[in-house]
C-alpha cells in the first residue's frame, strides 16, 4: 500500500482563511474492495467555491467536514482496479480531494470518468474542458443566451471560467469585455485570450469610476454579465446593463471572507427589467456532454488556449489556494502532485 | 366644448413627493378631428409607478414631462366620436391622465378599449381586471411559475396587485402568505382576501425579526415572491427562499423617494440559486387577453372580491396619491371624477 499524503480541514476560518486552517497528514491507501478503483492523482484543482465550503454557514455547497480530507477535483491515472470498468493506466477525472491517492467506487454514476489525452492535455480536464469550462458554458448559453452582436462582460476574466467564457462568447459573435486586476492580467486578456477590452478594477477606487470606464468599453451597453466576484464590480456593471439584460451569478468571491457585500442599487433590476440568476453547474449535469464537446473543440482548434498556474506538491496547496482567493493566479490554479 | 380640469406636474420632488409638486388648471376640450374620440372620465387610477415617473432620473417609465397633464389610467364614457370604432355611450378604458376629459386617437392600436360592465363594475377595469390584475398574473404565472402545494408570498398584500395575486395563486393550489402594514390590513387579508397568513411588517423593527415570523408562516419555505416594496421586506424574505426560488420584481416603492435601498445579502441569490426578474406589464401585451379573461372569471365567480379606496373629485387626486405611497389605501386607489 503506497503512503498517501492528505490535507485536512483542521478548523474553520474566522474572517480570512489562512494556512493554519489546514493540516497535513499521511495515511496508507486502503485495500480495494470489489468495484473499487485506486487513482494516483497527477493534478489537484483549486477553485473559489472551496472557500465557501470552509464556512459552517448556509452556503450552496455542503460545508466541508472538519478533520476530513478537503474535497476537490482531480485528474490522474488508475493504478489498481477491482472494477471491470477501469484498468490500470486509464486516465481519469473525479473528485479525489486534496491528497495523492484516492479510492473511487466505480459503480457510482459519474464519480469517475475516463478522459482522452491525445488531443486535450490531462490537466485541462480540471479547467477549460472541465468544471470551470462547463460553468462558463452554462452561464453564457443557458442564462445569458446572447445573440450575435450583443455585448457580454465577465469578471475574474483571466481565471479558468473567464478564459473559457471569452472563447465561447466570441464563437457566438459577441463583443466580450473582461474585468480583472492588474496590468499583466489586462494585457493577457486582450493579447492572448481575445477579449475586445478588459477593465482593471484596481485602477478604480469606487463603482462609479468603473462604471464610467465600462461605458467607454461597452458603447452599446451590456446585454449579459457573468458574475464571479460580487461587491464593487457588480455595483459598477449594473448601471450599464441594457434593458432586459441577463446576469448569471456564479460566484461572489469578494464576500467569501464573511463580510456580507450588499448590492447597492437593486432597483436597477426593476428599472432595466433585468434577470439575475444564481446557479451551480453540478446541478445541471445534463448539459455537460454538449458543453465539454464544444470546449474540447475550441481547445483542439486553438481558439481556447488556457493558461495554468501550477503549484508543485501537495504541501503547496494551502498557500496556492489562498493566492487564488486573492487573485494571484492567472488562468486555472492547479497543484501538481507527481 | 366642456371645461376640463387637469392636474399637471409642476415641479419634481426633492425627496418625498408633496402636493406642491402638482398644479390644478383648467382648459377647454378641443374640437375633435377625424378618427378622434372624446371620453368623459368616471374614474382615475392612482398607482405607485407614477412616483417613479415624477423623478427625472433613469427609471423604467419615461419621466413625466413638467407642465404636462399627469399620466394615468382612466375609465369613462365616450361622449363624442369622429371614429367608426366608437360611439357615444361606449364605456372605455385608456390612459386618459389626471383630468376630467381626454381625447383619444381611435386608430392607435390599444389606446382605447371598450369594456363590458354587465358582469364587471366599470372601476374594476382599473384594478382587478386591469393593469394591476395583469401585473399580478404576469409575475405569478410567467416568472414565479408556481406548482400546486408551493408557498408564494406577496408584499403590499392588500393593494390592487396583492389582492389579485392571492386569488390567482389560490386558484393554482398554492399556500399564499402576504406582507402588509397594520392590524386592519392583516385582518382584511386573511378574513376577506383569502391569504393563508399575513405578516404585519410594522410589528418588526428589522429584517431578522420579520424573517423569523416568515419562518413560522411558511414552514415549507418560500418558492415564489412577488415584490412590490423592496428594502427591509425583501431582505427579510430572501433568507427564507427555497433553492431555485423565483422573485418577480414589480415595484420598489420603499425606495421611490430617492434613498437607494440596498439589498443586504445578494450572495443568497447564488447560495439558493434564485432567479430575480424585474418586469413591466405594459411590455407584455401578449398576455393581457388571457390574464384579463381569467381575472374577470374570478370576479364573476366571487373568488376575487377587490376592495377600492375612492377619493372624490380631481382636486383630491394629489392627496390620495401621497396616501397611496404611504400605504393608507386598502385595495385599489381610485379617484371618482363624476
């Protein structure tokens, strides 16, 4: 039995999360029972939703249990199998958690999925061709429902969701404007990801200033907004929304540390007859095949060139995760475990 | 030519509206041109949306022009006609404004509509079987889309919209809970309008207190909310919304005096995967025939027994309107002009 390093949630954050909330431990991988599969993780995905799960309060995700391995998406290789569905050497994606190995019940529908790494690099199945990509797809296609020529905006523009969003929206003939933090991200968004424009929220002290900048970048107003952050950016975008605009609410990372961030002017929902809808992509499994197929196609054709920020080794996961919450990553934040 | 008393918007409110914003004047009704119809108004409708139009800021309604007759729905009798479509004696509904007479262009589609007063009293075409009734219908049927057994809540429960809402929602097998102000309205809501329960927001100093009361009144949570007021009541309802709940945003009367009222905890939209949608019923004319037909049926069968608060004489309109904004009316607020 190989040794298996794990990171547990040791205690819940009070305000900002810190590395002291986590605890590194080690165990042995258990003997497989019939129907089980042992996976050696190559990459662990770090995602903003994990911060919500660290709190004990009502959240869209079930709280992460204390003393248990932190949950999270993983890609890796089957190293042992007592299931006819998988064999050693299969490359797979699943929710393996913050650890080097995990045991899956192969009979549980959707728990573990084989992936093809001939055209799509393995790690992309945690990003552009995985949960973040499908998240962008659902918000754009099912909530924003853009028409060609319309303007759509996404916050956290250079993250895993934002970079998939711009490819999907450009493929539909939209003007696509991002919001991100800092000159490097702005340049990356416009030069590499294909955004028509990208706003640096760090250049704006308040929502009114960012609203004015958005007016220039979106001369026809904003028809659809994909919200990853909340707070000041949402306040800045709302006054620029066109009548009958749609806002897909995917994340409010700006409020994850516990300060509830108000929406300053909800009367705009009425005045502009907006639709605002929150969603969690794991509740819409029916769209995954179609979405993944489109995303893989954009990767294969080069229209979607995701960048990754990769931390090395399980021990680096907590620090990398806290960096993600502060926007230090560019593109998909991963931890390489081999 | 009969004399025609009119009320104009004289100046815009700074903060609270007051009677000094209005000016009474008198003119002669003009000679009719071909295709025109002269209507003598029996009733003028007073509605919260008019307060929004008094401001010059962006609002869902075009601002009311200064020095012009205040806009508003009217019912009355055709007294002269140069159109083959209408004859003297026809009872009609239209947007005649705050005046005793108005001239309509009969060729303009939808400007003037004949109504049948054999089963439905004339004034109801401004309330239960008019714009407020269709407003309730659209928000309930097209946005909330309730299923039998679900719980729906409406604020300003005893107003024209609220009293239509409860009849429409009960007809669909819902548990219907209202929010209104003061013991008389609460008793009226439960005893006469058929609400399963009605909360008195004046008994609650803050949103948390009202949230707790709603928990008792809505033991299965809230699946749909029809919002007429905004502010504290919206903050109180949101934490009790069930996953995938729908909020139809029709009015935010609490913020009409210019203080922007924030939404305290928009992260709930994400956590509970809510849909919030603003709408204006005049933009959905396609539903009016179906909605009016259902509403007239509920009136005829006695399931919808609207109450009216009637001010006498055009001169009483400003005071009655300000009373409406403070919730002094029960049911539909009208001004009798004959």
